[in-house]
């Protein structure tokens, strides 16, 4: 079937938005580029822009945004930008920066690289760690318990990348970028570029970027397959932004998912997502209480039975 003009336009929006991000961080006003608050503004703007595109050209009616989904996504977006960001800074980045200074680690060669090469390297370093963390979460039960809530979402939308258990959100944010001497604007450009890619990879937008884009970057086709209901499909396409890593490490799989979710596709509440990693322990405690209560009741019944004269 021949693509309509609207389809062709939307297919080129993801790469066009990446180009706009790179142009802003490369040539934007100095006062904005050097202000860390600029990143705090541009990141949600990207999400809001893609959410608007969902209304203009949705991919699946079953993924259409509603009030419940919007409020849940908003909660997790704020959580990620505040609590998770603070925890990552205090518990990971600051200690790593201190260790770098203490050990005298220096990477002047990074600062000497062309600006665009620094952006590409920052994306690769961050995504390389996220790829292996994501893969670990699918292959070791303790980590899977933190990641499973993200797979219990029953539809995909622009902000769904931020939805998950807080422990997982913290783990997936970890990186070794603090060990490198990147230009600050290159780092910010890398963060926003990955934001564009991952937001579109979760969005309900009918956009199928050009083949060169989908060779390197994760798209909604790749990631919706990863969120499919069948077990085997969840064990592929781990790249949050760089599907290239899946191609390199043999975990790439072609296809697309429409029905997404886990088990019986029951949507978890925020409270259930928060408690999910501890649910086996909670269930075990409840079982022990029931066994204890049953034993006590049995003992009481034995004591109340009439004894032979």
C-alpha cells in the first residue's frame, strides 16, 4: 500500500526532531546552553510535542490516551525528574566524580573530539550500559522483579518510558559518563537526542522512519515487539535508543506488537508497581501467617474436644 503524504511527513518527524535538538545545542543562545535548567525544560517539551503528535496521527486506537493513563504517566515523569534524578546524582554520579578526582583520572582526548563526535560517544556509552542492564533485568529474577512492572503496561504512549518501579528507574539511570570529560552541551544534546528516540519508541504515533534511521535507532516497531505478551518476544530488542546494539549482540528481532502487557494483561496500579519487587516476600509472610493461624486453630480445637472418661 502506497504511503499517504501525511504518512511520509510523519515518517520523517523523528529524524527531523533529532536534527532540531542537535542544532539547538550546537548553535543556541549561550545563556541557555550553559544553564542546566535548560535541559529540565527541553526534556518535557519533547514528550509534550510527541504526545500532541499522538492525537494528530495515532498508530493504534487501543493505545489512545485517557485520563487514567495521562495521570499515571505524569506521576512517573515527575518522579523520574525529581526523586530518581536526585538519587542518581547523590548515590552514583557524585561518588563517581569524587573517585575520578581522587584517582586523577583524566580524558582530555574526549574534550578534543569534534562536538558531534562527543555527542555520539556520550550516547553510545550511556546506551551501552542501559542495554546490558536491561538485558540483565530480563535474565535474572531479582532484577526482573524490578523491571516487570514496566512490562505490565497495556498500551504504549510517549511518556511510558518513565513508567516502572522506582528501583528499576534508578538502576537504568546509572552510567559511567562522569568519568569522561565531555563538553556540557554535548552531554545535554546526547540526553535530548536519546529522549527523542526513546519517546518515539514508546509513542502511539504512526511514524515509520527511514531505513537508515531504524538500522541505528530504536523505533516503535522494535519496542512494541519487546512489549508483546508472548515470552519470547520480550527477550529481544533491548536497546532503549540504539537498536544497533541488538544487531551487534544478536538480540535483534524484526516485527511489531499491538497487544502489549504481561500475564492476563491486567494493568497494575501505582501502588502495585511500587510493591512488585517485594511481592514474593509479602506473599510468603501472608502464607506463614495463614499457616500459623491454621495451626493455632487446630490446637484450640484439639483442646476443646471432649476427653474420654
